[in-house]
C-alpha cells in the first residue's frame, strides 16, 4: 500500500515514545529497513490507521526509495482504538522498562482496579495480565514499581509543588523515556534524583511559613554569617564550634539561590570553588566576622576535612590555619576525629578515615580553658578521655567515635558516647516527616564534636554561635550545657528544620528551658 495513505497512531507514540536515533532500537530498526526493506506487514484499520508498525512507517516515510509498505487490515474501527488496544497490538515489540511499566499501569486502568478491591474479578484479571506481562518481558516487578513511583513523584513535583497546571501524566512518561532511553540514566539514579527534587521543593514551600525558633537565649537565624552586624555586637560570643561545607564535596548543600555549582546570579556555593585558595578566601569572609563577635577569651573550632584533587593532597586544614593567622586568629591545637565507618572512597590512595577539628583563639595565653567538667562518677565518656582517679581527666586530641550497634543488647558506653535519640538520624527523619519535611542534610556530625568544644571552653550562661548552623547539632549541646545559642545558616530549609529539632528537644527536656 502507498505509504502516504497510512495514518500514524498518536496513542502508540504516547505509550512508547517518539522515534529517535538516540534510541538503540530505533537506530537499529532504521538500518535494517534501509538495508532489507519492511519485511513484517503493518496492521491497520479499514480507515488506514496504524495499529501496529508506527516505527516502521516512520522509517518508510524517511526513506524516499520506499514507496509502498505491506499491510494487514484489521476489522477494528478507528473510534475503538485506545491505549489498551494499542498495547495489545504491540505485544511482540521489544520494550524497555519504562514502556513495560506504562503497560503495567494501563492494565490496571483497563480493568478499573481500585485500592481495596483485592478479591474482585477485575482485580484477579488485572493481576493475571500483569503477571503475564512481567513473565513475557522478564521484567522485575520491583523495578516496574520504582518506575511508577518516579512517574507519580514527577507528576506531583511539576503539577502540585511547582503549580504547573499544564503538566500531565503523559508529560511525566515522556520525561522518563527521555531520561532512561536517550540520556541512558539508570532507574535507581532517576528515582534518587526525583525524590531529592520533590523533597527539596516541598521543604522550601514548608519552610516559607515555618517560624524560626526565637527566645531570649536561643535564636535560629536565616542569613549570611559573613555579616552578623544586625544580630551580634562586638565581643559577645564565647565559643564558635562550626563545620563548613567541605572543599570538593560531592554533595550539594541546600542554600537559598545557590543550590548548584554555579547559579544565574554568578554565585558559587561554598565547597564548590575551583581552587582551595578560593574556598579558603570564601570561608575567611565568615571567620573575619567571627573574630569581630568573639570575646578576647573566646575560641573558634572548625571541623574540616582534607581532600585529594587530581592526584594531589590539597592541604585544606593547613591553608585555613595560615589564613586565620593573617587575621590574628591563632591555632592553639588540632584535634583528629578518627572515623570508624567513613564513607567508602575508591582510588589510588588509602581510605580517608579522619577529619580535623582546628582550635583557634584570639589570645594565645588568656583564652578560657576549663578542666573541671569531669566528675568522678562520669565514666560515660569512655575512650574519649584520658587520666585516672589521681589526675584530672583530659579530652584526648584524637576522637574515636564508635556508632552504636543496634543489634547489641547491652551497648558499651564507649560506643555512641552520648546515649540519646537526638543523635540518631532515624529519629530526626521521623520527626521531620511528622511535620511534612524530608531530611536532606546527610552530613550531620555527632554530638561529641561540639560537646568537647563547649565543655572545654565555656560555662553555663556563656554564648555559643554556629555560623554554619545546619540542623543545630551544636545548639543541642549549647542548650544542654546551659548556654545561650545563636545558629546562623544561609538555608531557609535548614533553619526551619533546626527550629523543629530544638523545639522537640526542649519539649522532651523542659528542665533545660531558661530565660
């Protein structure tokens, strides 16, 4: 039959995607037809609407040498052609996991299956058809359900969260096909990405209306810590424990207007600078402000990691030490945080298993230092301290943090040095979800890090500041030690979530509330 008299079935392209040379199957089909012609007839309605063979017709229309194509006429009327019928006429087609997932969903829609009708005839018929689809395609049901979850999340993200009223489920399917078939992204990777996007947008919406915790002694501040002139006067802070984003970090921290390596405003998120020197210069804008608000007797503790770039150690901690010295902040000591279970990193070097905690002071001789925090009965600190009954115990300058073993019946006190649910990410995840949020800050440091800083350099009633406040882990230690706390962060989301965390902590520990 004359190829120009045949009509494309648009429903087929909606289900299986447009023809594209970026798809291996489409490119292979084009090469085969160009060489051998169309060997298998197209199935069409009496009105020449293609039921099966849309891709073959697409290739034929693109090749001038092909004038006619073989067809088989079905007795199906055009008005009877729908998604389910189109799917049935494409059973022999080679399909990817996105197309299989869409067919899986079409089966449920065709039989009108609704949640709760587990024993209905329609449900049984739908289940049988789905099992047949999975068996014939050799697709994993769990993978299919991950694809369907991606489609649902993407639709919600665009339509509900981004208020894009024109976005449809078909748009989500087209987007999925492009991501997987053309951009060659794995399903798990796409799912992780869309979950993060969904959570990020949802968190941002919730954070807009979330009141930040603000009392006489505890203040969560959304803002830039390189200028705290509206918040803090000169020389009023006793201790500044903080953990800035690490240089060369893979993850992207959530910050207003700066959530990618570069933004339209030309900003670069801290940690994503091109060089270590640029990274340190960026940090120094904040630490110069820290010097202004710090008392002469105060201390700054910076938790930072080194990194290897292009096969060369970057010496990040030591460059920070030199930069701080230029503004007359002196490194009194370095503490090593040895990590029993670091994030695995492959490469031509030993597994990185440590971070630095750098202690800076204004006055090398007169800074506050306390060693009376220890009581004879306080043995819960385990290997974090050194000294016997005849000597005052000291914090070691090497911290070894043993995460609690959830399988153990009796957890030794040197494992998980502070036995509290506050340090537990699972607790925080559940807390935030109860408020509609998702936890996206996966770089929380353990309570012991700010704890040793606070106990060694402050007394109850002193003022503690964290200039990279994040989820206010430092704030919990400050509050527990009876100190005033200021937590500053550029992310409105982190500020909102930190407020929720502190509010819950004080609800569980009302004896710590003070004015």
